[in-house]
């Protein structure tokens, strides 16, 4: 309302009330005036009301006195006698809230002094608007406030009174609040619940109205801040989070971010994340950042331990509203496990006679990785006679592929390698040690096919002849060689009486002294046997060759030893030089050089007349016999062998140069001793017998020769012609093949016969007289023909005795 309009209205109003209010109080004057009249506004005509003479007013000094010190509100118009306001009077400042406001003034007149009380009743005018203390009322109301909750609002005040004071309030129309007003208070009442999340502040205009006319009003803005109540739980962006994580991811690897939003604000919307403990034992492997929701690796992620994790996560806002989500982490496999080889069973040691394909062990291979990373191939090195045969899943049999021989390879280090198919592949290997146990599969084998031992005769018993060695590659007792002699007989006596063999060393000893003249060689069989069970053995032939020692002196068979013979050779007088007159026959039991005899005439009656063949022993005339030669000739012949030292024998030979025995009157004389007369007859008998014998001999030779005409050699035909009586009693040719040596010896006396002998034995004996060792190579069959029905045992010669 404009100021001018307002004053005009007020003037009209004042004037009206002036008329109404005019009356006398206590005989005094009383006026009723509205407040706020302008200065010099006429309150009333005091002169008229008091019947005072206008003309005297000035002289009587009519004036208005205020009571006390109070300031004067009114003045007296001395000309018109009107009481006028001297200033604007405000009821509210004069009287405050008093329901009636009376201002008392005194009207004073002098000469005579007259005092009149004038009461001015000041009437209220609606000149004040209702007013609130503040322009803005701040209210904070939690959204959780219930319907009907009341919130006091300070009342508006109005300086005016009565109807002019605040009469009612009005609240701007809104969804949530209504106003409850009673005489004491004004309250906002929640009509509908607040929702911060919808509207977090509300401005309401509250108007206070008075009852004046014109009506005045005052307003205030109520600013309602809706306080958050924690009415919203956090909400995860996904109900389930899925992540995949390679195993062995290092700590601090971010697996996934979870996030939850909370519609609430401040502390109510402050979401913190946590694992729900107890849901999973393995959440130690992860951590969650409580603020950001980052799930990180903190522990060891091992696919083989756990291939997936399911972690419950709780989101909690500041006041404890929670919600949950789940994170499923699939761990992806990396090839981080090498295959492991387990030896499930092993036969160790294995015997060498295992047949190929025999199973000696079972191997299991495991790889903790999965899929291709865990697929394993198994192999074995090439150079061993074993292979792996796959059997049921990841099991392999270790089988032999060939024949084992402990004597070649006794230990195997079998390296098994397992490789997986990951990328890069991992592998591992294991070495299996296998030893091969021995089987007694090798007999002892002699180092040589046969052994020869040479021993000179007359050896000392116990002397070492030779040693044999056999090897057996088997193990321990299976390879321990024991030597022994195989029982047999030598010359009718058990072989053990000749030789012994050291069972451990194979050294062969002579048990007794050998005599070359008894036997020259023999064979024994030595057996080497191992100690296995059953034992294996082999044998070898040991030939013992006895070599000759010149231990036999030549023995003269003819002429008979001195003193026992009266034999005299007749030499025809007509014998020419070079005629064979006799022959010294000697043998030597030794052989070779030791039996190579040479003949010398050591003494003779007539040294120039006779010679003796150095090796033949044939006594021949050196020149023609002459008449002057003594009839009786005496020769001393020495027979020496060729041994070292040589041995010799001597004999005497009596030769009678005569054509006729009868012409020998002094036959007696040529005997050594003076014998009795019987001597002559003995001599005759001897001569006759010799002659007879010789004749018989020739006939037999011719006969045999005739019988065996087609046989080229008649070597031993001659042998039978030798009077056995002439052979030394101890002469025994024990050398099986050495019968040829006999021939050699026989040669010495087979030539006994005349020079006309047509025996062809000389060439034979050249053929066959061989060194002792070579003769051994001759097989007995070579001589079967010669011996005919003779005992052809190689061991024992045909002893002439
Ligand atoms: C998770 O959040 C971090 C930042 O806070 C970011 O570096 C990372 O890449 C996020 N990881 C995932 C899987 O979203
Ligand atoms: C097998 O291995 C062992 C020890 O590693 C070694 O002493 C032995 O000589 C090896 N054997 C073979 C046949 O390689
Ligand atoms: C010897 O061989 C036999 C089988 O012929 C075997 O049983 C034994 O164990 C072997 N002895 C040794 C010491 O190897
Ligand atoms: C000696 O060995 C030979 C083969 O080497 C065999 O034939 C013979 O029977 C064996 N003799 C004995 C007595 O064991």
C-alpha cells in the first residue's frame, strides 16, 4: 500500500474517531485520537469545550503542560482554542502492548490560575505488519522423521494490538508439511514422509497475517534440509563378478574391481568392502582394498591347489547397512609343474637269464598341471636293452628288450625322462640303477687249447711241470675255478701217481721222478670246474714230454761181454781189404744224441788191419789179409754215446784169420782163460747154433717178405729177428710213437747181418726218426700198418721185455 494512500486513509479514520472519542472524563476533558496523527492535527477545541473566552486565552497564557518530564505531545492554538498535536504520536511507542493507551496532558491557564486535565485516548491504528525475527528459518529434519512429527517455528510478532496483531498464518502449499497453529505456537507437522534421496531440501514460505484493515502480513522462508537417514544399502554393480587369473600371478596383481554404490550420502554412503571371512579358507590369497574395492593377489595362486576361488564380498556403509556379492576367480593353469617320476616297483638285481620282454619295473609319471600342460611323454635313453611300455594311464612297464649278459654289462643306469606338452615344456628325469645278478652260464675256459709240459727225466718229485689257467667270467663262486685231474691211467697206474694239480692255482707238479726210458710222454686231462650250482666245467689235455738225460751207458749186445764169451769171428784168409768181418752191436736206452753211438777201436793186435765204422760198428779189413798176419787178432772196441757227458762201454773182439775152424788148433789159445776141454765143444755148439739161428733168421725174413711182398716197408719185420735175449732187460720203449726210436736202435743191430742184407729199413728209419716233439704229431694210425696186430696204444710202447 502506497504511503500517500495510507496517510489519507488514516486521516479519514482519525477524523471519524475524533468525533466518537470526544467526551469528558472526570469533569476534565478527554479526547480519543488515533495514533500517528500529523503534527498540528486538531485534537479538539478545548476553548469551546471548556467555555473559555477565546480573547482571553492569550492574556491568560493558556498552555499545555506535560506531566513530569514527559515531552509535550500537544500544543494549544491560542487563536482558535484548538488542542493540536505537536508531534506524531505512536501508540506502540507510548503504550506498548497496553490494551488502552491514555496520554495525559494538563491545560494551564493563569490569571486566575485554572488547571484542566486532558486525557488523550490514543487509538491503535494498524500501522505495523506481522514480522518474523529472521528472514530465513533453517530446519534440519531427518528423512526418517515420522508422519505427525512436529517442528516448532518461531511465531511472527506484530506491534499492533488486537485485531491489528497477528491473527493467522498460512504455509505455502507443499507435499510434506502442514501447519499447526494454536495460541502459543506454530508448528510444522510432517504430513508425508521425507525422502532425502528424492528431495534433499525444501523451501517453504510461511506468511503471518494480522487482522487489521487493511490487512498486513509478514513472511519467512523456512528452509528444510532433509537429513539423510541410512535407508539405502550399498548396491553392487554386479551380482556376481567373474575374473580369470593366471596362476603364479605375483602379489599385488589386480584381479578385479568390485564396486557398490550407496544412494545415501556422507557416512551413510561411505562404502567399505570386506571379504566375508569364514566363507572361504583361501581368501588369504587375496586382499581387498576396503575403499576402492580392488581385489589383489596377496598369496600364492597355485592352480594345482585350487583352480577357482569363490569369495564373498561384503559392502558396508557407514552405519552398517550391508550387501553382498560374489567374486568367482577362475585360475588358469600355467605349466609350472614338471612331471614327477615315481618308481613303483623294481626288481633289482635282475638275473641275466631273463627272457627279452620281461618286466623289471613299473613307473608312474605324474604332472600336477592339467590339460596339455599335464600330458606327459616318457622316454628312456637309447643304449640300454630296456624300453618303456605304456600301460594304464601314466603307468609304464620297464621291460627288457634283449638278452642280458652280466659278463658284458653288469650295471645299468637307466635314465627315464618325462616331458610334458606345455609350452615351454618341462621335463624331469630319474635314474634307475639296475644290476644284473649272475647266473652260472659260463664254464671255465682254458687259456690255451692244450698244454705241453717238458720235463727232463730223473726230475725231483714235487717239481713244477707247468701250470694251466682257466678263466670264468661269472661272479664269485660261479666264476671260481677249481682244477683237478681227470682220472685216467698212465701205464697202468692211476694218473694221480704221476701228477698232481693244485686246485687253486692250476700248477701241475710231478709226483714222482720220471724215467724217459720207461715212457717218454703221456697225456692227462685237467678239468677246470667252477663252484656254481650246478657247476660247469671244461677240460684240457696236458701232454707231458719227458726229455732224455744221458743216464744210460751204451750196452754192447754183441760180442757178449768180456769173460762170458768165447765167440770168435772167423776171417777168411782170402778176405780183401774192405771186407766186413764182424760187427759190434750196442744199444743205448737213452735216445737221440744220448743214444747216438760211436765205435772206436781202442786197442788192436794189428792196428792197421781192421777198422770199425764210426757209427755202424762194422769191423772191416783195411787191407788184404796176408800170410804174415797173425792168425789171432784181438780188438778192444769202445762204444760211446754222444751225450754230455758221454758214457761208454768197451768190449773185446777175437778174430781168427782162418778158412776153417778145424785149422784152428790153438783155438784154445785165443780164449782168455785156460778153459777146460769142454770149451771147444761149447764153441762148436755156439757156432752151430749161431749159424742155425742165422739161417733160420734168413728163412723167416724171406718168408715174411714173401708174404708181404706188396708192403713197401718191412721195418719191424726185422725187429722180430732180433733175439730178444740180446736186448737189455730194462729196455722198454714206452714212447707210444717212439717205436720209431726203437727202429733207430734196432738199426744198430739189424745191420748185424751180412752186408748183403737187402732190408730197406734205413730209409724207413730216416722217414720216421724225427725229433721227439714232432713225432708226437703222428697219429697212431700212421703206424697201424706197421704194427699190424701189435698194441697200438700211444701211451705204452711195445715193450720188448
Ligand atoms: C581397477 O581399478 C584400478 C584403479 O583403481 C585400475 O587401475 C585397474 O585397471 C582396475 N582393474 C580392473 C580389472 O578393472
Ligand atoms: C651308475 O651311476 C653310479 C652312480 O651315479 C655310478 O657309480 C656308476 O658307475 C654308473 N654305472 C654305469 C654303468 O654308468
Ligand atoms: C651263481 O649262479 C646261480 C645260478 O646259476 C645263482 O643262483 C647264484 O646266485 C650265483 N651266485 C652268485 C654269487 O652270483
Ligand atoms: C673233456 O672235454 C671234451 C670237450 O672239450 C668233452 O667232449 C669230454 O667229454 C670231456 N671229458 C670229460 C671227462 O669231461
